[in-house]
C-alpha cells in the first residue's frame, strides 16, 4: 500500500476534485503552512469552532451526546481552555477515491506546543469537510489560528479495490459539511448485500 506523491495528489485534485479548494504548493504567509507537500496535503482549519465546556456538568456519552457540552465560536483565533479540546473543520472538502485510505497527522509546530490533532482515517469513497478534534494537553490556554495549516493527510493506495466502500455502506458521516457532532447509525448499516431491492 504505497503512499502517494505530490504528482498523484495534484492530478486527483485537479481532475477528480479530491481536494477543494486545492493549493498546488506549500503556502505559509508567515503562518502555519498549508497546501501540497512531497507526499501529502496540509489542510487548513476553518473559522468555525465548538469549544468543549463542563458548565452544564454533563457526562460525555458517545451514544447520547449532549450538544450543550460545546460553546459555538467563530473567528480568526480560537483559544482552547487548559486540558480541554475543541472541534473544528477543514476549509477543504475532500473526496477519497475508492482504492485509497487517507491518514491524518498533526502539524509539528502545534505538536511541539502540546496541541494534538485527532482524526480517524478517511475511508474509501468518503467525502465531506473533515471534523477535527484539537486537544490542548497543557495547563495553559492555547491558540489555534483559523485559515492556517492544522494537519497533513497522507494518501495510501491499495493494491486491490475494496468490496465495500464507505459510500456503499451508507456511512453516517458521508457528505458532512460544517462541524459534525457524534452520531449513531439509525440501525444496521446497509451494504450492497443487505440493501432492500
């Protein structure tokens, strides 16, 4: 499963809309860089955040998530409280090819400040804005700069096309826009073998 180069990423972005908007080279403008790199693509964080708060003393339950545990914020700089986290989303809309798995890693500048990015792999034929969890592991408030690089995606191409893609199984986060909170499937996910005729 080889990691794909800048040439392949550029072709997929321009011809098939894999990354929109797409930047052909690394852009820094005295900020955290974004755009195409040798074997990956650095995405930007949008000016839209959900800041975790324990004001309502809720229990964090992935099966019954309470949206009141977040405060909505929009702006060029988001401050993450100490030992807390925010949800954000990418500026870019991604469309993953059927024979590709995308892995996300954080930017080293943020990592060296104790700011950690977490995203699960993007499965074959998933598409949408990527919801990103950004943790502040320090005992101090930490700044995140919107419109600048937040993480890098690496694209791994399989030797064989998968039997069932994320799109085939009607994945619950397919086509998401904005920041998407945790969801549970309404029932059993359907595959081509279980979809009613």
